[in-house]
């Protein structure tokens, strides 16, 4: 086994229930487990760069990944945060196109990789996986349209409230025990998700704290009043 690699069986994977692979039968799951590799990534490592060719798919066993595009000014625009069970790289691979985004670890992660031939064979063998993948693609298309609408029609304050609510769900997948969900992102990354300047984001977070909507500890954010955030976001 090479340095940085580890062994995780799909049958015992902690994130399998939130993965697209949870629809596979025992035999299919065993084949995926046998053919994949698992690697431990440090915070800040790149999984793939925008413009490169996909060689397979990445499945997140543990940790968080930011998916982003670079603007003409070189600034990141974060389009998604992927948590446990998330699958990356399949859209570009199925379209036989280069990656349209880049992916970087936000924290130490354990990530499994399944090569293109093995993934396509699994897809061919499982009609259930085909259906789940189609459903996921349609969902992501709807989310993309919603995000475009939010950017065009909502204020920065509303966009921040919506983003915090979505991140609460994403980070909440990792909280298997009872307790408050902490969103652990740099202010710059959070500003890039919302689509605003870091200074504006910091000011709005301070206002949200004063309004008792959130609390912070260092860079970690806890949602104290989800209903209040929904009202701030004009989501009913």
C-alpha cells in the first residue's frame, strides 16, 4: 500500500447510506469495494483542476470538499460544498468533457476513487444506480437554476441566510451524535459561496449575531435560530 492510502470496505463505509452507491446489491458493492482505492488527503489538497480530463469518480468517505470555478480576475466562485457520501467527477466523465470546475479539500479527508472503466461497468450492471444518478443530475440542475435566480434577484443579506441554512444541512450529515451543527469555513470561502466581498460578509455575520440568529467561535458558525434565518431569507 502506498503512503497516504488506506483500506475502507464499501460494506462498512460510514457514509454509504448517504452515497449514490447505497442502491447497489451486495455483489455489485463488493466489486466496487475491490476495484476502488482510498486515499487520505490533507487540508488544501487539489482533487482535480478545471480543464483537465476525468479519469474516474471520487466518493467522499470523510471530510469536506469545495467545488469552485475561477473568474477572469482569478477569484474563486464556490459552487458547492460536498460532504460525506458525495460523489464528484461523474458529470464531466459521462459527458466526455474536461472538468468545468476544480475541487479542493477544506479539511483532512478520506476519499475513495473508482476508475472510469469500473464506474461505467457498475453503471451498466445496475439499473437502480442509473435511476439514482439521473435523479441526482436533475436535482443538481434545479439547484443550479435556483442559485442563478438567487444571485440575480436576492440581496446579499438574503443570499447569506440561504447559504447558512444549506450549509447547516451539509455539515449536519457529519453530526452522528446529538449537538449543535458547526459550519467550519473561512470567511473568504463563505463570501465566495455567497458572491460578495469578505468585508461585507463579516459585517453581515456581525449583524446576524446581534439579531441572535447565529453564534460564532473562531471561524465556526452555529445556527441558533433557523426560523429567523428563513424569515431573513424570505423563504416560507
